[in-house]
C-alpha cells in the first residue's frame, strides 16, 4: 500500500489495521477509552508545534491528530454506530448552520461581535435539539456544572468549574482568601504524610491543585499556559546544570544535590 494525499487511503489503512486475523494486534485490541489519552496527547503536540512556530512539525502533528479521528470513526463503524463520512457530514452541516452570514442569503455585513452572538445562539439551539432527542430519563434537570465538558484537560476543566460556580456567587472576593485556602490544603497534605495513605495523599494533592487553579483564575492567569511556562523554565535551568557539569567533565549522576541546586540558582540568577 502506498501513501496518498486522498483521505480514502488513510481510511483503507485504518480498516486494514483493524481487520481481525490480518491486522495489527495492538490496533485490534484498542477501544474508545484506550485511545482517548492518545487523542488528547496528539492535540497537545499540535499546540506545541504551533508554539514553536515549526510548520513542518505542525504538518506531521496534524496528521497524527487526523489519525485519531479516523481511528475513532473506524471503531464506531465496526459497531454500526457511524462512519468517518458521517463525522464529516456532521461538521460540515454544523459549520454551514453556524455561519448563515456566509452560506445563507444575507447581507454579510455582520461585525465580529455579532458573528460571535449568532454562533452562541445557534450552538444553544443545537444543544436544545440534542437534548430533545435524548430519552426522557436523560433530560432531567442537571447541575449548573453539567455543561462543563468532561474531556478537557484537568486544569482547564477546574477553571471552568470554578467560573460556573462563581457565576452564582460561590467564590472568594479576594485572591488572599484563596492563598489562605492553599495554605490550608498544604497543611492537610502534611498531616496526610504522617499516615502514609497513598489514596488520601492523592486526594489532598488534587485539592491543592484545584486551589492553585482558583488562584490563577483570580489573578487573571491561564493555569495551562502558566504551567507550560514553568515547564519551559525548568527545562532551561536543568539544561544549564547539564552544560555546566559537562564542561567540568562530570555527569549528573556524579554530582550531589547541593551542587546541582547551586547550579540551578546560578541559572535562575542569570534569568
């Protein structure tokens, strides 16, 4: 089988990989749940390529992300739920509906704010239609938080949950109050360390992370972007440690923590 610019070739490849007896053992044992983490990972790889301005890499990463869509669609087709073509039809219908100023008989003189208003109105109509199609037991009144999508990265979802709760007044009015909560959660982790219960420690660590996201929201910072910035900073400073030790003919394994910490502070001072 040869490469092709035609999407049908990619669909054929995925079908071959998922064919029992002759396909790939790994691909055959996957399901929606096992593939979901890879889907999220590939989306992040796309974002990373954009952040680095690497268009060659972006082309590759977009292909990897497209593969995830094809993979999910193939598994759904095997279950006779829907096909890749149905996915394409659904998004084209949605885009046409959400852009009446482009695809319908209209003057096309909408401002960006009007376009956004129309987009949100049409999205609300689509949500109401989906709700109406569901069985009665699934359309019972739901929580204020039920509209926050579960598939988002945890930090982003925490931010959205907090924003929803804040809309009805369930919030602090001062970032200092959030800082107090952070210290309280840190104290609870310290107490949990005494017991050594891993499950309790994980829960308390989650509480601390949630409080930190709340602080980010109150000071106007995006927690995902803030953490990416800190990750990049960590990489820079750690690379300084590696370079400094290499210039001395030494390795990381041969250096003490105190030595590495001193080099870390040296990198920090240079920044």
